[in-house]
């Protein structure tokens, strides 16, 4: 298992849920972790759980915020070795009830944010011929479902973007990986409102375990995609 001791990692959506669990796991593995999200108190809670980390308030929907995130992470820690896109949100309902604002909110966060971060972090990785990007998509990026049309569109986009970028940068030794979790027990999940039971869902730690597996691969191989499902249907 390859070590990530003292590697520099940035995690978006690190204030709670999946992003928080991933940040904690990377910190436990010895990485120096920069935490990015919009809500500072949540980031500070994550930082306390890790022990040592750097809080950088960021709205991934804004290009200048993303550029500032990379600049500050580089200044504080050095070049970024691992970048995890875990920021995301969902608005669910019948397509005919969706507003233009709903559509923009979902696509800007779930897809444009990933585009902004990948574009910003890759030049340094290409120059060093090393680095790892992990994008958290969803089973909803593989199969459409009722009342989730726009959310699924955003996650299908993340899948396509990730697969394409992975092919572009393999020649530089950069590994771009995709994780597609099924129903996960977070504040984001509709949970009981959708008829699902929390105790059968994945936990954020399950996704963090998959990230651990990805970033500790030896450099001559990489896990391009992980699909995680609950053992039993929630």
C-alpha cells in the first residue's frame, strides 16, 4: 500500500457528510488536508476532528473562489497532490415544477464546480507529472430515476467529464478516479421521505474507505471507477 504521508490534499464539501468523512480519512493517513466548503463553522468542526488541517471557505460555483482555494492551499502547504471533489447538492421533484434557478444551482454546484476545480489544479499536476483527482458522482450518474432528472443530469455530466479528463492526463502519470455511491446516510439524503431506511444505507465512512483504496494504489496502476451500493436495498 503506497503511503500518502505528508501529501497535500484538498477536499471540497468537507464541512459535513461524505466530504467530512473523506477529509478525516486522508488526515488519518498522514496527509496535510485543506478543507473547502461554504460554511465556516462546519469546516472548523471537521478541522477539530482531524486535529491539524487548514480551513479555506470556498464556493465551488465561483471560479475566483476556486482559484483562490488553490492559491491558498499552495501557499500554506505546497503543490496539491490529491484533490477530492465532494461538494454537491440535490433538489428533487417533478421536472415541470423546477425553476431556472433550481437548474442553475444544481448544475453549477455538481458539474461546473468539478470543471472549475479540475481545470485549476491540473496545470500544476501536469508540470510535476503526478497527482490524483477523485470526483464523487452517484449511482444517479449511471441510471435515471423519477423526480431526479436535473440531479441525474448533473451526475451523468460528472461521470462523462471524469472519464474524459482521465484519458487526457494519463500520459502525465495523473490518475483521475470516479466514485459512484448509492443511497448514503447524510443530511443530504431524502431518507425516510423517500421511503428509504437509514440503517440500510451506506455511511460516509464507506465512501472514505473507497478513497483510501484509490489513493494508496501503487503508481503503476489506478482505480478508475468505484461503484458502491448498500448490501440491502434501503
